[in-house]
């Protein structure tokens, strides 16, 4: 079940939680909720906790992901909070 936020940019989320934004245009991406990688839609941040969730996230419509640092290199060209 997704969690609704209200539109906020990845830059704002990073500042609030002490993360950093990775990805060329990631800072300005607008996020309105958080969801599981298998169900994340456009405008949502997918929570990717481990390697097994990376393929689902990369195939999803999620606008970005929250990734542990160890998975940063697996993000491809998608923006993320690390």
C-alpha cells in the first residue's frame, strides 16, 4: 500500500533525511508517495532494500528510489536517494 506525501522534490527529501540525490536530473524530480518496487507508479519513490528488489524497481514506473549505498551502482540511469 503506497504512502502519500504531497509533492516534494528529491532534493527536499534528501535534505530532510540526510541522504544524497544521485542521477542527472534527480534533484528536481517530484515525489508524491512511497511504494513497494513492484507496485510503484510515476511520481512515487520505490523503497529498494536489497538486490532482489532492484529488477522490479528498474522495470517499474517509479520516478526514483530510496537505495542503500551498496546498491547505488545498480540503479542504471534512474534517479535515487542514497
